């Protein structure tokens, strides 16, 4: 129990550190983009800066969601609060999807009304800001993504995709600025529409993953087979009658029925079950609890025939 608490505290430190760094980067980057957009007469860059500022809100959701999900079990929530993190991931997926749709809608509107738009030639400062944003936000994507995989956090993974969506938005801004400076302003809205598709697809994947974790979906077959091998490798285990798994937020619950010699004592059967329990939690860090039920081996025998009364 102490080891699990220590791991939870370590994961919380990782999430909070990554989130604070995200907040700092997003605030500085959004201010820089808005200033560059105003000075260089680039409406695309000003919009891009506002998009970066919106990521601050999503990072706060990650911090609050993970903090609440890490709370220990209580009388009313005896299985813990892990699913709160799924709720945070769902909320972020919706925000990410809305962001993608907004970018795509803006691009379509510009394409439709291209002949009516009379945009000023954007300055070189806006182009520099877009390039810096692409590298910074893509770097933040990989930085946050690695942390999300390390702590198995759907909400943090969603925040990572918010960074990438910002990088994609900046790519659209860069293409639009270059196109406008070359005399092809239509490049900006076309890039926005393409970027929209990628962002919405990422939002769908995050949403689906969060829903699966809330619906007690079973682990993948590869993980289940690894568990089966660990269980069958324990002394005293003669077979497995049933093995069930379910995702509970970012954690896993395991229910297994093993077969043991029916002639051993209750204490010996308990020791075998305890060994299986400990080995599963040892080999699979995401397992929160493993429930082991012991079934006695059933010997093959022929039931005696019942006597029939002849009338």
C-alpha cells in the first residue's frame, strides 16, 4: 500500500511540474504572438496568439482533474476517484474538437469570401513568430506526451495534443503569411481546413480512450496473456478457470479464479492466492487491485447409477 501511495505521489509531481511548465510557456508564447501580430499587421498571428492563451485553461483542467483523481478512497468512494481524470480528458477532448472545428470553419469562411477580403501584407516579424511557435509547441507536445505515457494520464495526453494543435495552427499561420507575401492569400485558409481534420481526429481518439476507461473496458489481449503467464507460473497454481480485467480510469482491476489442489489446507490455499495477488501487482504497475479466488481441483469420477424401481 505504501509503495502504491509513493508511486501516486511521484506521478502527481510529474503532472504538476509538466503543467506548470506548460502554463509558463503558453503565457509567454501567447503574449509574444499577439504583440508580433499587431506589430506586423497579421490577423492570423493575433488569432494564433489567442489560441495559445486558450491552452492555459486546458492546463488548469488537467491540474485540477489529476489532483482530484489522486485522492485516496473514502467512505462514499471506496474504489477511489480515478474516473475524475477521465472526466477531465473528456472535457479537454471536447475543447480540442471545438478548437479544430473553429480553425476549419474560419478557413472555409475565408475561402468562400476570398474575393471580398482585402488583407494587409503581413510583416516578417509575424513569420518569425510563427516559426518560433511551431518549434516551441511541437517540443512541448513531445515533452507532455512522454510524461502522459509515463503516468498513464489521458487528460495530460489531451493537453499534449492541445500543444500540437497550437503548432498546427502556427503552421497554418506560417503558410498563410508566406502565401500572402508571395501573392497567394488563399494558402492560409486551405491550410486551416487541413489542420482541422487532424485536430478533430486527435480529439476523437482522446474521447474514445476516456469513454473506454469509464465503461470498465477490458485490457488488451496482449496484457491479459502476460497476466495469464505470470499467474500460471506461480507455485501451486494448477490452472485458471477465469481471468477478467477492467479499466478504472487510468488503473486496472483484475479478478481471477485459479485452480489449486483440493486436498491442501485453507492456509496453504491462501498463501497461493496471496502470491498470485502480489506478483500481478508487482509485474503490472497500473494494476490497483487483484482479487484472487481459489477453486479446488475437480477429480474425474463416475456418478453411481441410481436404482430404478421396476413396476
